[in-house]
């Protein structure tokens, strides 16, 4: 009788482990993605935003070294040559209703950059490169941690991740988000895109 229950117990564990694997949580995505080689992503910091280079570097590094497992994103570091960058970062006083930053996506059509998401809306096609626009009026008033979280959030948009309402996700809006670094759901969503 003991052997029967032991066999049944082992069968149950195997069934739960292999027949019903737990799937990773995936957050919302745009349905489109960056076509730049994700394994060769560099960002460019415009002369308007050098005061934020430490914040930007910390956010970019967090996407490479998430602590949540492997992703293809490497190196995601700064370049001084704008033509080599997949993400260009600018800062200006824009007064956009308290918005800390926003991401615009572009593709090339006949050699010209074509904007795919006017007013920071969802993109309408795959994009080659992105621009992150920091709103100085608001951004500078926050702590380093919140600024880093905002930059990591905007990098997420550049990679194709959309907003969610999850407090423990970098893709949660700043009023919902309780974390300032890339979380498992963000890394898993990234991996589902690339």
C-alpha cells in the first residue's frame, strides 16, 4: 500500500512539473519591434542631456544585467557616434503635462526618417531606431532612483514593451510603478519579442 501511495505521489509531482509547466508572465507589447540588431544596441546622449549620463547609463546597464535571466541585449552602452546608435536621448523643457519622458520610434523610407508614433502614441510599424525625450521641467525634480526607473521604462518602449498596470514592472506608469529596475516580467516580455 505504501508503494502505491509513493508511486501515486511521484506520478503527481511529475505530472505537475512536466505536463503543466508554469508559463512565464508576459506583459503587453506593441506588436511591433525595433529592427536594429538587438545584440548591437548603442545609445547616443545629445549635448542637451549630458547631466543625465549617469542615470541613463545605470538604466541601460540594468536592461543588460537584469538579474532575471538571460536576454540578447548586449552591450546597450553609450556611443559618441550618432550614426551608430539605435537610441538617441535628448532633454528639453517641453511642458508636456507632467510627463517625465517619452519615446518616439522611426523607420527609414527612401533614406528619410519617418515618425511612427506622433505624440508618443503606440507605433504603427516596426522601427529602426528610437529617440527618448526627457522633459527637463519635471525630470530634474525627481530622485536618481525615479529618474533611473523612468529611463529604464523608456528603454523598454524603445525595445517594444508597452505600458501595463503592474506595480512590480518597470513598464508600469510612474504613478503605479513601485520598482525602479527591470523585473522578471519585463525581461520575459523582452525575450518574447526577440
